């Protein structure tokens, strides 16, 4: 288990996706709502699971 489940968008109920590009963030595919971008400075162009888990946690706490 290395992936945490993303909850649906709290605003429109749309599907949330994890974007990994110069950092990680969670974005709703339907309305475009997203979290801030988190970057793990220790990685080399590849975010660590720590950053991914943090951004997913932020997304899931949005109610
Ligand atoms: Zn949405």
C-alpha cells in the first residue's frame, strides 16, 4: 500500500487526481480546484512519498 485514496472533490464531487510535476498537488478534474504544490527538497526531480502523502492529506481534509 503506497497510495492513499483521494476523496472526491468537496466542491463538485468530481474526481481528484494527483499531479506530479515540479512538486505534487491534488487537482479536481472537473472544476480545477487544487491544493498547494508541495515539493520535497531532498528529492531529485521526483517527489518523495512524504510530499505526496502530505498533499493527499491536505486534499482529504478539505470539506
Ligand atoms: Zn471539483
